[in-house]
C-alpha cells in the first residue's frame, strides 16, 4: 500500500495525527538515563563487564523495570537477547528466562557466563597462574591462525596475529570445558583493543598504521595494546569475579543478597523463526531492545569476533540477511515469512500482520516520502526506503507473536530510538505502539529519556540540530 502525499495536506499529516493519539502517554522518565539504558551501567559489574557489548542495556535497567512494574516472577523473555543482561538479571530476581539470539558473538558470551557459574574458581585460578608464563607468539600454530574475511584482513599487528593463533592452540589443550570456554571468552573480549580497528556505528574504523591497501584514514586509535598483557588482564578480571563469594557469587546480582535463582533457556536463531514455536499465553514479561532502524550492521562491527568464532564470508552474509532488517543490504523476507506461516497452517495470521502493516498510515506516509526523496537523488543510499519497509514489516511479525505468547495482564518493555533520513523523522515509538495495539496490546507508557539522541553531523549540516526521542515503551495485554 503506497499512500501518495497530497499537496493539499501537510506532508507529515499522518505522523501528526499519530502524535496526537499518543501525546498523553509520552512522558519523560527522569529515572531513565543513558547509563541505565546502555552498556555503560555494566562496565563495573562483575560478570557483565567481561565482554563489551555496547548495543545492550544494563542489568540495573532490568531490575528497575521489574521493580517499577511491580510484577511477580514468572516467565521472562528477551527475543533479542544480546549478551544476556535481561536473562541473568531477571533470573537473579527469581524469573525463569528465555533468550533468543542469532548473532554467534552474543550467544558465545552467554555460554561463557553459564560456564562461569559452574566453573571451579580454584581450577580457573590455577589455569591463569600457569598461563602467565606462556609466550603466546612462540606457541604459534598455523592450524589455529584466524581465517580472515575481506573486512578483517590485516586487523592486527603481525606479532598479535601470531600470538592469537598461539593462544588458540593453547586453549585447544585445556581439558576442563568450563575453563576452556572462559579462556576463549577472554580472547574474544580483547580483540578490538589489540587490533587496528574501533567499532564506529555502521562499520569498523581503521587506524592509519594498519597495512591495508588503499586506506586513506587519518584516524589514530592511540595506544594499541599488546596481546599478552591484554588477555592476561582480562583473565585476571574473570578470576576475581569468579572468586568473589565462591558459590554465593550470584548474590552479587540479587537484591538483598538472597539467592532466588530461576532458570535460563538459551535458544539460538532468529526470533522471526523461533517466536512462532513458543506456546500461546506462555510468557509473563518481555524486556528487550531490537536492532534499531538505523543502518547499524552488527555483522560488520563484530566482524573480528565472528571470524574468531569461525564465521566465513558466506556465514556472515547469511547472518546479515537472517537478522532483523536494519541495513540497506537486507532483502525482503516476505516470501519466506508467507511460506513459514502457511506451512504452519497460520496463513490467516500472516494476512492479519500484512493488513496491519499496510494500514499504518504514518508508516505508509513516510515510505512514500522516502521513495520520492530517493527518486530525486536526495537520499545517500537508494535502498533506505526498502530498509525502513523491511524493518517495520518484520517488527510487525515480532509484535504479533509477542502478543500471542503473552499471558493476560502480561507486559512488554522495549527500548528503541527514533531515526531520521534526509531530514524526515520516523517516529518509531509511535508506529510500533500503534502496530502493537492492532494485535491486542495496550500502550501504558512511552517513557522518554530526559535527553534524546542527536542526529549525525551530516544531518545537522543539511537539516539543522534537533534531538530524536529515545524511548522505553511499556505495552500490556488486557
């Protein structure tokens, strides 16, 4: 459904109408700040600080939401689990948690966390002490060298490349599976700091000292850590956290220090595939943050970590396509989704989702505007309209499924940002809230952070400075 923008009405008429509908529920929540609703709050927390995953939110955010909503423990789901902040913080408050995650990096980090909970702190301490005397570069074994893809070649200084291979060879000989997993996690966690790269939005930013051909970068990353000291520091950090409190160490995350642990159920794959397999009315609470509609490509920013975990070019390409569409390279999944729902005898559900998507006037308005801007050559990428269309179409299926599996009086809490393309703001918060209501949910709050998100320097130059809402949505099932 394409909605033409009439010259007799405002080009933002549908968005203005949608804003009026939800204005009373748009409330600034001063308890929510960027530290709470980002990885910053995890930087000093035992276990959570091991692997920097800046796209996630803090464990304190999960605790705040559960306490603020006043919900009693039941089943807690995160369909975009990342590195597991929802799962582990929720479990420490007595919830049984289910996490769905497609990206191998996040899944590996969660496996490492689970390994840590049953690892013997004394055995790990002995392993770290033994490792301190190892010359990793001298242990180089070509069989354990990283098999790079095009976007990661020459990411490390040559001595570091050899040391990583030596470290991986050493890990292959560790007999204790839990200790081995934690040693591998330590290496995964320091890859960026020992490389010529830095994660920067949509891509890896390269230091000018790297040996890549035709690189015209003037970026200076500063000190690039040697591998040996970096990985040993990470191993000691893990050791300290494991030793803190021994068997009671999980009380670090439990209010009042009382252990009231639930279960953790990890499921690898796309939530578009796995959510339809969950039973109806089986979940009490959802806390999550999906990828944003902002061209952020996790498979590029985490390319070093994916290569470390054995992903090749085909695996990375397939991951990019399987993830919720948030890049200009994603192709539509509509045919695959139709086939999936029809094979499951849910053709009517598929039609209902498509009808809701096509009937969301503010979304169709922005799609028509973006297509017009693209035709005039005013978008910096011609595929941006497809990105936006695919993103909201797939999120429509996610919202339908979350409503289906939620029990009565269950709640969904979602963190997301609004975005802007060529000066046109996309009210992600309002569009998703309206779509959720089409699937039987009710919007209780759209909590705005006191400070929004600024637009890019290019957007500011072309369209002026203005903040975009960064929000936490609270939906409930009547």
